[in-house]
């Protein structure tokens, strides 16, 4: 029997205070402690009011259960809980059918007794194999012996993967969810254990690690299986060790840098990376890449992934940096999946009989016809009654078709969809009637899950026997964990209905999972994190919507997310078919569901990023150690990696592998394009055209054409110069006009340019001024540094003999367009200027003038200018405006409201003369072209010119493709290394590590050994002497402020309070704030974006728990969900548990941390691995 440490706590009426969260449903509660209203500070709280390259490729499949850690689960849940029950009326679910081959034979008996017999039978066969290997050697291990462990025929992809492993290869397995990938890892474990060697099995989540730990102990025995997570270390020297990926990554650091963790890879032959598709996870994907990069090459890797679009690239990458790797893929589900769609009145197959289009009865056209029929009946019920008597009571089909011929407006479509949205009870009634239970019902917020349970509490899904079993299980659970019982969920549980989300205690969630697996919960309403790995297969998965809340907006589910949730449907060996049901919402119908179903899975994408821990463990060499005489000296522990060596490691990332493949292909294509352009250029040279002309034309025709073409070229040159002179004269008229408008009102003008498709565009705008009037601004500084904005001096060649004629240089001007875009342009792009404009007068006394306000708004912009059009007379640029400029742009009139009489751009006599000369020259060129067209050899010559034009067009396309490839290559750079160097600079300046000599200082030693979001910040805090004198509960409160990121208050009904931290904790956190600000400034200096958490908001709750308060006292009218508080407490325990193991930490602090950790690690938040 476990015993809890004795905690002596003296609680007085003033020991604790509460924060109060105002709520529409709040009342004045009675507490044993004093209460205090919470002053909401924006920094602390925000909530709404309530309401390839692989040697081999095969086919494969396994149990892709992608699940999140208790910590990750809460952070990634975008649970807009305040929406509560309203969520589902806006939720869509659907179902799709895939054709699968007939699967392997499986026993269908799913009773617990039968399951236990199979496990015992498997364990006996494992022991038999081990005995054979002991007697006759490892040659006894072959595919047939491993397969004989199972009392069913395994799938082809499983066999291929096991064979690849036995050949000594690493293996990448990509297969659908619930297809049996874990069997491959289990067979590898059998082979490894039989050889007397060790295997590590990694998962992304502590909960999943605990589950695999229990499963492997059933197969291999308690003595042969160990567990390592942030919370547990059980039998860590066993032959099979289950662990979280971060634990393994920290172990591997000792082979590439400092030892930051335990015993290393002693006698380890194989490592299983379960859920390796987590490599694409934004926050944690780096860990998977680091493991593959750092792992010794003699260790075989077994990488188990859900179906992704690029498993060949993953296998190719592992093969390149780790060793021989074989790819095994499978797209077949062992239990076929059928997609359904739920509306208010029906539950129908989503797809047609062929499975390639949406079911006709679910299409908008069909719904439109149904709605038209209803309107037709409602509008003329009496007349239709008479018509019915004559026509047998049927509605005229032709009439309905004619009505439905009219296209529906958006409002009509939404109205039809809203009328088809089912209540949860509607869909559940259909599921129950069609024998499609048990079901996992995915709803994307916690409050929605809880409200759903209440909505359907009138359903009784259990028979009397099952209800009795639930009551018994509940009584046992209450005896074991009285504080973990969720009282509000009992009523639903006794009817076979439950909620499962991050707001529940981990112990309660495990209880729900056990009941579901035993068939005693028929419907579990869960957030999408349940799809991520826990073994809870169901007959049906219901997905309530194709969109979910993300901050203040709704985002659509990705195909990978959809298939991950859908993959929970269909129990192997139990169900002949699985069902995924998608639900009609007010915003999404069957067409949208079909589009997502057919979208296909997305590829794995590298999320490799550097961290303080990575840099310190890779680069650190010698360290400073304190000797007994008090002097400091450097003691060399290892040589340490050079930056060049570290760079080679970092550049082994998956992202760089994919990029390098792209670069190789792009460079090869560029070389081919250059060759083609060179050949085509030679074909349209003057010499080539002249040679073709001589060949096709007679001597007389050739002479005539050549003479006329020479004359035409000369006339065209004159036309070009006359056009330029005309533009220069126009510039001369515009410059003084615009200069005179610098100080007065802000005139309107019309800008004109051709877009990328050659279409003429005209934009009305308000003129701000010449670029010189923006002296010292961000815009002017940017233009002075960027050569893209350089302008050429334009010379008038026709006026070269007129020395008094000035040389004109274009200038840049700025205007704000009516489309709320900033425009930067030269005189070339101004069509005209108007007399009317904004008056440059202040709107109120003391206000700035409009011109100054708009210049200030421009200076606040990020200066991301896009090139619109280009000319030798200057380029036209555009940049998006902001919300603040929007009101100004609204007041720029449309061009049609501006009169030609308001135009003030009047040209000089010189301009008129130049324009007349240009016009005459154009006519001359035109006449000459006609003369050439009437010449004797023109028909043949025209063919030559047309072929040359086609060649020029082809060259343009090739050059455009070449430019795109060059741009792509310029954008590709080794991912991670730039971040690595930025973090190195922060570490260097903070005196944690000398990046030049690789000498690591005590601060760096501590940071290298810590697990956390920002290792450097945590080390700075824990090495601060201000913590030494804190009592264990106070230390726990301070540590909680370092790990509370993502935790939210969720006031609900009468739950509006949280405990306030003690004054001592507040003082310490305030003291640390200055140190935090210094680190943030240092990070900003080097462009490092790693959060430095320090939030005292929840410290009082942790301090109260560490002081010995009971769970019921903690949760009394608490404004936090139980799961959130448990997660915060576990995070705090995890940090406290690290402190005694960290190097160069004050022993007094280490003892206080150990005491606080021991006190806090008690039910109901303690996690029992077994």
C-alpha cells in the first residue's frame, strides 16, 4: 500500500485568499477563507462572457493512434468553451466509403475472458521462443517463428516489415489508423528480447506510454518491461523500455554532447518511434528529427506512421543519414470504412453507389427541390388540394424542376442548410436504430462535450446488466479515488454516455476509456485529441463539424486531421464495417464534406528548430568546476564540437533533405533551360534570319525586303526617341505642378498601369508628396539601401545638339489609393491630376494635419512593397494599407465622379509639338509596313518572322520559368542553422557558453540538463539565490509561474474563484520580472523568439495544493477546470523533480524542491503507470 508523506500544515483564516471572477451567474459564496475579488489584468486573463530513395517498397498497416500528452492535449485543444452547447448546431459530420480487399482472419470473440486467454497464450509462445534461442542460438528467430506467436494470420504489410527488420534494416511503416502497426513493433520486441538485447519503444504522450507499458507487460512479463516518462521511472534497465520521445532525445544527447540524462543506449538493438508523423507537429516535431539524427547507426529504427503523402521522402532521409532503410506502406484498412452524412431527418451514405460523387439526395440541387416543393405547397395549399384530386395527389415534377432551375442565393443556401441541421438527439437516434454504436463523437470544445451529454441524458443505451456493471465500477473507482469522481457526469455514465476532454482529470479519463473498451459506454463525446493514440476503437466516429475555433476565427480541418478522427471507426476482429458520420451544419453541407474526403492526405513537413538545450548539448566542451579550495578552473570533459561539426549535424534535418532534392532537380532544370535558350537565341539572330531569307527568297526579292527592313528599323528608332521626348516633356509639365502641391491641400490624381495580365488599370488616389518630403522616414531609408528603387537619368538623343535642353530624371512620389493601398510611383504612371482633394486642415484644435497623419501612418507600415509595373522611366510599387488608413481611403472618390474640368495637368507647347511629331512618325512607320507587306517576297518572309515571334515567345516562357527556379533556390537555405547561430549568440552574451572556446559556464551546465520550453530562462531562475530561502509551498508557487503558459481560467456558473498567491511568492516573481525583461531584450536583439513564461496568476492554486489542501477544498467554486489544474500541478511537479538532479544548484533549494514534489504528488493528480 502506498503511503503519502505526512504534511504538517498550519492553516489560519488568513492563510489563503481567493480571486473572484465576475460571472453573470455569480453569487456571494460562503468560504472558510477570506475572499477577495479578482482584478482582471489584460496580461493575466482573457475570457468571453458565458454563452524515394529507399531500397525497398512494400505495403503495410498498423494502429495509428495519435494522441497528445496531458500537457499537449490541453494546449492544442482550441476549446472555445464559452460557446458551450451552441457549438453543435454549427457542427458538420459526414461519412465516406473506401473499397478494401478482404482482410486477414481474426477471432471475433471480444469478451474479456477470451482476450486474457489470447494474451496468456501469446506470452507462453514468447517464452517458448526465448527458450529455443537459449538452447539453439539466434538462428531460431525467423519470420515463421515470430508469426507463430499470434493465433491469427497477419497482414502482408506486417509480414514485409518484420522481414525487413530481421534482415537488419531500419523500417518506415506508413499505414492507416487502426490497421495493426503496433504488431510490427511487438514482433521486433520478441526477436530482440529472445536475443538477450534491449528495445526502446517511444511514444509522443505519457498517457500512450502508460498504455503501451501495460500492454507489453501482459505479453513479456513485469520483469522484462520498464517505463520512463517525466513522471515515472519503473524498471528502467529492463529489456523493453517504454518512454516518451523527449526522454530518448535527452539520452541521445550524451552521445553527441553533454550527458543530460541517465544511462544511455546500453545493449540497445532497436528503437521504435511510434506516431513518427508527429515530425510535422509545430511545437514538438524537432524531437523526432533529433532522435533520427543523433541515433547511433548500429541501432535499427522502426518508424510507425499514419498514412502521409510522402513516406518515400521520410524513408529516403532516414536511409541517407542513418543507414539502410526499407519502406513498407499500406492503404488498406482491415475494417472497411463507410462514410455517412447526418441531417435533421435522415442518416444517408455520403457518397453515391460508385463512391466517387456526393449522394444525389444530399446535393444542394436535391435540397433546393425539396425546399421548392415545401414552398409550393405552403404558398397555394388550397389550389394544390384541388390539383391533387385531379392528378392523384402528386406534386408536378415539371413545376418543381422549373422552380429549382433558378440559382439559389447565398442566403437561400444558408437557410436550406440551417433547416437541415440535426440536433444531437436526431443523429444519436439514427445511430442507435441502425446499430452503429458504440461511437466516439468529436466536438471541438469542452463545454460542447459536457453539454452534449446533458442533451441526450434521456437516452438509455445500457441494459440492466450493463448498468449494474457501471454502478459497480463507479463504486470501486470512488473507493480508490474519491476526489477524482466527476459528480456531474454520473447520470450520463449510468445511461452509457460520457464526455472525454482535457478539462477532466487524467484518472477520470482513464476510467472512461476503460469503460468504453469494456463496452459499458456507448457514446463518448470527445475533443479531437482523443483521436491521437489512446486505444479506444469504436464502431462509429461522428465528426461534428469541418471547422473549429482557432483564436477569434474558425479554421477548416485538414485532411490528415479528418482521417485521423475517422480512423477510430471500425474495431478489428469485432466489426465487419466501420462508419464515419459527418453532420450537416449551418455553414457546411455534403459537398464540402466530399471535397475534404477526396482531398487526400498531406505530406510530412519538417518543423526542425534549434533550442537552447540543443545548442548547449551539441557545442559545449570543457566546463568550469568549483574545487574544494574555492578556486575556479577549467576541467576538460570532452573536446566539444566545432561550429562546423554542429552545422553538419543540424543540416541533416528532414527539411534540408527535402530541400536538397528540390535544389538538385531545380539546378538540373536550370541547366537544361539555359541550353534551350542558347539554341533558340541563335535561331532568331540577324544572321540566322538573313540566312533563311537568302534561302527562301530570290535575289531580287531578298534585296528589296532587306532594304525596306533596314529603312523600317531606322524609322522605328526615330519613333521610339520621339515617344521618349514626348514623355520627357510631360515630366517637365508634371514636376513643377506636383512640387506646388506639396504644402497645400492633398489633391486627387489618377494612376494608370498595366497589370501582370496586360490589362489597363486606373486607380484614383490622394497625393501625399515627393519622396524628398519624407526626410528621415523608414521609406526613404529603405529606398536608399535597396537598389531596386534606383532611377536612371533619361537623355533626349534627338535633342543632344541642344545644350540648353535640360536632362530629365524621374522622381518618386507617394499616394494612398482608394483600394487602401499605398502607391510609390514616378511621373510615368500619372495619367492626370485634379484640382479637388483633401483639405490639409486639422479636424479639431490641437490635431495634426491630414498630410502629417498619413505620413505617420505610412511610417508605421512594414515596408513590404510589391512591384506592379516596370519601365525605363521608373517602376510602380504597391503596399497594403492598414486598418488605420482604411477610413482615409474610403474618402477617395471614384474616377467617374471626378470631372475633366477639374484636371489641372495642362501640357506645354513643347509637349504638343513632341506629341504631333510622334503621331506623324507613327503614321510613317505604319505606311512603311504596308509597303513591305505589298512587296514580292513578303509572304515567305512573313513566315520567317512569324516563326521568329513564336521562338521569342517560347524564350520568354523559358526565362520566366528560369526566374522562378532561381527565386526558389535563393529562398532555400539550410533550415535550423540560422536559428542555431542566433541562439548561440544569446547563450554567448548571457555567459552560459563561450561559443568560441566552447567553455561552458555553470549557467550553461544547468540549462543543458533542464527539460523545458526555454531552458536558459529556467536555469537563470533556478540559479537565483532569491529562491533558496523559500519554503516548499512557496517554491512550488514560483515554479508554477514558470510553467503556466496556456493555462486558462474558465469561470462557469458558480465557479468564479482561484486562490491568491502569498505575498512572498508575489515579491519573488516581481523580482524575477527584471531578469526576464533583460533576457527578452537580449533575445529580441538576436531575433530569437522563445517564450519566457512568468505568470503569477495561478501560483496561489499550486501553493495551496503544496500546503496540503484537499482536492475538494481546491476545487470549491474554482474557476479552473479540474484537468487544467491537474496539468498545471503535474508541470510544476515535473520541474520540481528535475531540480535535485541539476548540476550546480544550491543544495538547500534541491531539498526544498524534493520536499515540494513529494508533497504535491498525491491523488487525484498522481499518475499510476501500471
